[in-house]
């Protein structure tokens, strides 16, 4: 691909970019044009009335050094209150005042109350079921309450499976060296 560029006289993208970047580094930076300040000796320009200012108005006269600062601020306020500068961009999602809570609609409150009643009923049913299971377990164990996770260490060390293993004597496996057997 690079041979085709060389044959056609075109540079590759990266080599061209590198060359232009190097040229830009070698050139001295351009000096910024100084702003031409208004001459303080010049007479005060004729200013339009504040009521007539719009987005198309020329406000340069209000920035003359002899214009009062308050008058300049009033002109800028008038300009920036123009609907041209006060358009919402649609991306201001969080501009509402969320410190004022909206009351919940009555239908939503009714649903919440209904859900609370269902949860209370389910909790009562679960407690009743647990109590019935505990009763049934006590009857099965001849009135002895069912064991829980706090089993004494002695009981946990010796189980019925240990007794069965000890009672049954299994023959020891015989190791033979004869490959036929």
C-alpha cells in the first residue's frame, strides 16, 4: 500500500501529519492582536435608550471608559434577558426545585397502603407457619424441642454414624503380588 502512495506522489497520512506537526513546532507562535481600547479622550458616544435594546443592538458604546458602570450593567442585564439568550437547551434535567415535595396522588397512596397490608398478612402467615412447624417437631420428638445450631460439642463429636462404623467390622483388604488374582 505504501508503494502505491510513493508511486502516485501522495504521502501516507501519518508521515504527512508528522511533517506538518514538526513544521508547526518550528514556526514561532503568532502574536495575538492587541485589543484596541477605546480612547478615554474621545467624546462619550450617543447611547440608545435601555428600553430599545435587543439582541441585534450595538452595545459597543456602553463599554466606553466614560460610561458609568451601573449603566453598563443595566444594558447587559437588558440584553441577556432577551428571549434569544434565554432558551432552554433541553439538557437541564435537574433545574427543578426539588426542595418542595410534591404530594403523592391518592391512587398511589392507596396502592402503598394495600401493599403494606399484604406484607403484614404475609409476615403473620409466616410466623403462624413457623409456630406450627415447631409444634409438629416437638410432637415428633416426644415433647423434646428440636435441636438448633447450638448443639453441645460432645454430641457433635460422637454421631450415630460413628457407632455403626465401629460396630461393623469390615475385612482388611488383602494385597497380593500375583497379577492373575
